[in-house]
């Protein structure tokens, strides 16, 4: 498959992740009487990855996340030459999805962008008021575990056909743990989309949601390869 087609798949997949995950938080989490709440938002993020893994996994590998691409690169599962095009496609997909979400959300009377459009934040912009240090550790650890699951589930030695389920449920669990801390990133592209639309504080705090996930992903790539071997991925 050509790099252009794989990048297009990454754009589409990341678009769906941000629209589905952040859209559930903005449009449905607190909808009167039938709001899906934190649990629903967590499942929405997991479902976007699960559905896209089956839709485009055979095309691009369904990274949808610069941290995943980096973790796979460090883990010996991804070519260095494809890294930048993948990241560009992922970030653009996230930004376009956030723009579409903003257009939909602003169609409701009284909509206020100050609500954050599901942007990630720390300290005063953490949903639970968690400190910068706590948010940094949370994002590093959550991304580390996410990549460990991805690397393990896609190892050629793992049971075949179940990787999308394991990865989607892992992302759901990560959101259940860390939405109160940072609104859950573990994905720089997911964080960049809303931050670009919200601007201000969201852009000012965006650095954390690039640095921490990339550190966690790189550590996972090194750890999995060093401890469990560099089994070929599927």
C-alpha cells in the first residue's frame, strides 16, 4: 500500500477518533436526562479505535496517534521514513474533526467555547484540579501502558484477530482512570485538534500533551523490545 493511501487512512481514522471521542464529551456527556457521562465518553473513545482498527488496520496499521507511531518505531515495528507523514496526517485529521465538532456544537443556542471543546489541561484546567506534576505522570504512565498493550496485542506470537478489542478496551480503561486528571490525552493529535479551535490556555498547555505521551510511548517501545523480544507485528 502506498504511503499516500496509508496517510489518508490515518487522517480518516484520527478524524473519527477525535469526532467520536471528543464529540461524545461535548455533545452527549451531560445531555439532559440521558447524558452518557464519564463512562460513556470512555467507551466512545475505545469504540472509535475498535471500529477503525477493523476498518483501516489492514491499510495503515491504524495508529491514529503520534505516540503510537513513535512507540512502534522505537519497538522496531514501524519505518522511520513513514513517521513524519503519519504524524502530519494524524494531526490534520484531529484539527479537521475538532473544526467539524465546533461547527455542530455551535449550532445550539447558548453554546460557549469556554467549555473547552474537550481540550486537555492541567492545574486550573484539569477537570479535577490536578497539578502539573500529577498530570505529567498520569499521561506518561497511561501512554506507556497503552503502548505495552498495543505492542503485545499485535505481536505475531499473540492470538490472532483480537488486537482491536484489546486495544479499544485498553483505551476505554485509560479514559476511565484519567478523564478527571487531564481529560485524557495519551494522543498528541487528539489534544491538538481541540486546542487549535479553543486557542488561549489550551494552546498554552498543549506542550504537555505532546511531551508526556511521546515519552511514555518511547519508554514502552524500549521496554517491550528489551524485555519481551521484538516479535514481528501483524
